[in-house]
């Protein structure tokens, strides 16, 4: 609401008059949660409007990371379990000291990653693209903040398409988004136990392994499917194809930047991107989606069931039944939200299934990618996208914590009867 009010001011928009209410609301929500846009940032908003968007992205990323970590601490304490994350294991109670420690650590991590990314980007824009020093610094800071906080806003009408084959632009943006999307609890643990992988928690191991696997699979799939497409990767050299393919394999997991036009991509590539966007990043991060640990746990449940094992064991640890139920609940609610919204937009818009599904999944995963139909949606459709962005940013974390906090033992068990499955 505050962001919307600032963006409604005439000073926030280039030209005469202020922005329409829906445009301001959509942009503020997208900046705070990370999502698609209905107007081009660089040509529609003034410098004041761009700073408002930048601050919303920073507040959204910092606030979500802090809230997720604190909710994890509360949940761990209420459950009476030994914390599996270093951020949770530091203390045995959640007092003022712990709150200050979590917030301070998140702020330090955020600023360090953003500063390093901004320096590299600003240097590149200054030396290679003849931008002035002040303009280069501004571009570096803006894009480093939106990358780390997985907001995906860019100050170019074509997003990052003009820099598709420039590794000094693409790689820092990817690394910044990966750092923000890996999750504060993992970063916190790595900072203390970087060389002692045996002491890493199961959460850290699952997050790193699954994230790495998704980056490899996403990169290979997108690069292979678009290799000969003249409208996307086909027009680049081999090295350019690899850089752009890598970029498109990483950014769908909520970063939101694109260096090729998604409207020109093959339908198979769009479906692969849908899956990456739906999974998202790490828990307690600036990323959206159902989270990589949820995806990994569900995979391990399926694997254990196929093998006929009664317990779900991962890396010499057993996954509690309650955690399995939580993962299943978060995933199925996500599927339900995406499918219901997709059907609703198919009814009220003339767009195809692949376009609508991509748009809905991008909003739920707080990614920000689009095939170009966002601004063409009717008013009701845009409000639905706004709701999905908020749900995607807050829903899975809030739901998982609520499930953990509400867990209570039942003092009786009913007679068992098994329905037929499959």
C-alpha cells in the first residue's frame, strides 16, 4: 500500500500526470514480491519511481529472509526439536538477542553480496559501454539489488537481451540471484562451516545438491531445446549460446531476468521453465516457489515408496512423517493455486494454454518472466496475478510454519483401513 501511494505521485512517472491505480499497485506488488510488470520500468517511471521500486525490492528481500528465519526459530522451539539449521541451533531460546543476531546477519550477507555484484556490474558498464561513472554506479546498484532480491527489474526495455553474450553482465547477475535464492540459513551455516561439510545440516546438503542439479538440468534442457532457434539462441556463436543458455537455466528459479525473448521460445522450453519456476529456490531466501527442499523431500518419498521402505532416509538421516506431510501439503496447494488460476485466465482471455500457464507459474513463483501478455490481461486477470505474487512470496513459508506450529499429538488412534491406491 505504501509503495502504491508513492508510485501514484506524479513525480514517480515520466511525463504528465501520475500512474493509474492498478499500474501502481501491480508494480509495487511486483517489486516487493518479485514478479511480472505491466509497464517498462526504464521508460515509464522517473528516477524517483525507480528508487521506490529499488527500495521495495530491497525491503521485500530483506524482510522475507528475516521473517522466514525467525519463523523457523519459533517453529523449532515450539516443536521441541533440535534445530537442523545453524541459524536455529545458535541458541536454545528466541529472545531479543537472537532477533538482533538474525536481522544483523541477514543485513550483512545482503549488503556484502549486493556490493560485490554492484562493483563488477558498474565497472563493466563504465569500461565497456561508455556509461558515465555515476550512471554506471546507479545501474550496478539497481541491478545488483534486484538480482540478489530476485525481483528481476531491469532498466532496459529489453531487460538483459542486449547483454545476452556478455559474461561480465550475465554471470554477476546469475551469481547474485543464486546467492539470494540459496537461502540465508544455508549461507549462515556455510560461513561458519565452509570446509567442514560433514557437519553440515541435512537442510544445507539438500538445498545445495538439489539447487546444483536443477541448475545443470535447466541449463542443459534450455540450451538443447533452443540451440537452433533463430529467434533465441540460434543467432549466437557457440560461446554465446552457452552463456545465454546458462542464464536462462538459472534465472527462471525466481531471478526474473531474461537475455532472450521468451515469447519466441519453443513450447517445450516454456514447459521446462514452468517446472523450474514452480520449484523455486531455497527456504528462507528471497526466492519463491515451493522451494527446493520440498521438491527433494517429495522425490525421496517416492523413491522410498518404490523401494518398499517404511522410512524415508536421506544422507544417513530419517525424514519425519510430519515433514513429509508438510512438503506434500505445500506442493499440492501450489499445484491447486496454479491450476485454478490458469483455468480462470483461460476463461477470460484469448491466450493459449502455454502462455497462460507460464504467466501464472511465473507469478506464483515470484519470478517476473513473461511471454508478453501481462499488460494485455483484463483488470480481473491483473488482480489475480497480484494475488498470486503475494501468495507465492508469503504462502509456502507461512503455511509450512503454521503447519509446524499447529502440530499436536492425538491421544487415540482409530482402526486402520486401507483404500485402494493406484
